[in-house]
């Protein structure tokens, strides 16, 4: 655990059973996340930790000024993650790794790329697989 982890009292920490750790920014809320997004948090944190940065959720289900992409946040299907701590060269790699981990049912975007408010926006948006019989095993 990095030293500043405990010093930074504006954040609360969460420890998931696997040991993958992530923080939730003090003005963000993940209480109302629905299961698909919630179950992905630990894996997302593991990917980001793999790039040597702390995994920090900067936005979840808290209220914000409405934008089109916020709707997934309101539903409890989206989280935003800090990207500014990653090396520039690692950002596309992390984006690809997150997409690979989460599969087609999640949308992963590096939003506001290159700007101060840059972040990974991730939301659950299940693709239509056809009927369950066509979907196969
Ligand atoms: Zn977002």
C-alpha cells in the first residue's frame, strides 16, 4: 500500500475479498451500482494496478449535471476511473486491457483524452445475443 494511501483522508478505501484494492473519491458514490458493474470493479482495479497505478473511482452513481453519458451512471451501470496517473504510452494499453477483460457487454472509453478531466468511463451495455437457444453454450 503506497504511503499516501493512508494519509489521504479525503478518500475512503475499499478492500475486496481478492485483495484487489481501489479507492472511491470522497465526492463519488458507488452504493447504487447494479450487479454487472459492481462485479467488474475488482477486475478493473487489478488491470489498473497492473500498470503500476492506484485504482481510483472518480465517479459512480452520485448526482452530477446531466450529460448524455451520465445516464448510465444514473442507472447504476457506470463508473469513471482516474487515468491521469498512467504513463501516456500506457493509456491505450490499459484501455485495450480493460476492453479485453470486460468483453462486449461493457463500453470502455478514455474520455476527455489529454485534458485535465480525462478518465476511463466504463459502463455496462449488454449486446443483443439473439435468443438464448441461438446463443449457444
Ligand atoms: Zn462516466
